[in-house]
C-alpha cells in the first residue's frame, strides 16, 4: 500500500477523460520555465506533452496525477516500468533492470504544497516494489530547484546519462533501489 503524501491530494493513474487536461497542464508548466525551450523552438516536444495520455497505450507506462478532493489536477508525472520505453535521448533507454519517471509537472496554482515531492516519492515507492535495481530521471538547468529535492531523496548525478536535446543540456540522475521481496 502506497502512503498518501498530501492530505488534500490523492495520487492515482490518470483517467482517459483527464488526458487532455494533463497535457495542457504539462504544456503550461514547461513553457513557463525560464531557460527551457519554448513551443516554437521544440514543437514536437510540446506536441508530445499535449498528447501525454497516448503514452499509456504502452502497458509499461503510467500517467500518474495528484488530484484534489475537488477533482483538480495539481500535478502529473509519467512512470516507466522499463527504461527501454523511456523515450529520451542519450543512453538511458539501454539501462537494464531500471525504471524511471519523467515529465513531472505541478500546476502553478498548486505549487508549494509538496506535490512534486509527493509524486516523486510515489514513483520511488512503486519502483521499490518492482524488480528494478535502479531508477533513472533527467532534469535541466531550468529545473535546478528540483535537483536538491532529488539529491535529498538519494538520487546521484549520472554523467553517463547526460545528453543534448537540440540546444538543451539534459542531466541524468540515478537512484539505487533496495530490492525487496514481496509475497
């Protein structure tokens, strides 16, 4: 059982009827990041964000949302059970016995409530219950605020996972997971 991280929000899989709202949320979040490419600079990336729900056609990919009691979506993240499905540049998709998450975004109206950390912890809990030995994530300089949180949660910089997305430097992180036996 995964604990609840924020009393006012529940983390769960997004419903199909929420996919468009989640896509719009992620486009808003990423387009407002200082130092992150804008829609005109990387239209294919933003198209992928807009259609984020389509990723769940792959059964190894989950779109997770933090939903308030009023049914507002405060944040979202995409969880990958297997890095082969991760869809990033660089070598991350070649990682074995690894899972990951990406496209974490919190609605600007919901910032400061701990939803980014709650979504991250939810993914870590999910990973610890899997057969994965490591968890992989990526971030950019535009998301430097999140780096400290990731490092405080045990993620270590993994320079071998770094890559360039057009003109954007993308930085890899790894978290060693404890393999737990579940019966």
